[in-house]
C-alpha cells in the first residue's frame, strides 16, 4: 500500500484564490511527522510546513496552512491568496518513528501535485 | 550561500562508467540524506548518515552504490558500472537534531545524472 497518496496530478487555480492540495497517509506508528515541500522548475525542494502527529493545532506558515485530520489520515495543504510564483510541484511527505529513534529518519514522499496559478 | 550544495549539477556518462557526486550540508547539520528522484515521481530515500555513521540504507541502494561521509562533514555518493536506469536527479538533504524546526530537511539543488 502507498504510504503517501496524492490523488491530484495537476491543479489549476486563479491568482489570489485559495487552493487545497490533498494528501492522505498510511502508518501504524503513533508518532510521525508530515511535511509539505515545493519543487519549482529549478528542481530544488523547498520546505513549506510541518505537522507533528501529536500537535493539537493545525500548522500555519504565512499563506500556507495544513489541514490535519488525524482520524481520516489526511494532511491537506491550503495555500491562500495564490500567487503566480506558487506554480510548482508540491510534495507531501511523512517521517515515521518515535522521537529519539536513531533509525527511520528518511522521508517518504508522495508522487506530487503540479499546481498552475493562472493570472 | 549557506545552504546545501551539490556538485556537479549535471553529469552525462556512458553506461558502464563510474560516477561520484558530492554533497556539502549546512555546516552545523549532523544528519545527511541522499534521495533519488526520477521524472514525474517524488524523491525516494537512498541512505542516511548521522555524523560519519551510515545508519540506514534503502533496498534501492544496490551494491553498485556506495556512500561515505568521512569526518561527518561532506558526503560522496558513488555509482559503479552505471546503467541507463540510474538516470535520475540525486538529491542531498541535511538536518540538525537540535534547534530549528524538528526533523526539517533542507535540500540541495540536486545532481542530474544522464546515462547514455
């Protein structure tokens, strides 16, 4: 089974509108972390936002917020007031394992969603 | 520039040749990761170092692949007897165990390998 599923290969949004990028995950660990990264055409992965499994509040970072629904195992990224520079690939990722574990520090990534912001 | 750097940015090689990539992490970061990304996919984990110790290796890392991190600073990833299926972007990332956002990994610009 896929550990990270991003069901939207591509999304379009009008400039200044909000957009939600979907992500569902699968893990049996109680402690895990969820990440969103942006990858512009230049190729570099840019960290956007992090949500810990024990965090009670949804994470927010500027125009980015993470809609974390633990029971549904979803961690959707919401981008408010889209800008042309937001056009990029967006990847959801998960790190499993308890704090203090020396292993399993790797991130497991989904297949990504290509977002195109239209003027 | 104080981010993660990778060298070279692009490498074209013939099948059967050996290639070596270098990654310089952010200076205070003690953890270093290698990932591989093929076209249209998310990055896939290859291996992970904490300081100079290689603590985890993916099954993707065949015996033709070897990674080192001498003295816990920069890291090298070598691929021996390259195959066309090795063509991909090789990404390096680093993170720190204290301070900053927990478990956040900072990525370098990647090395794009093309095997002809």
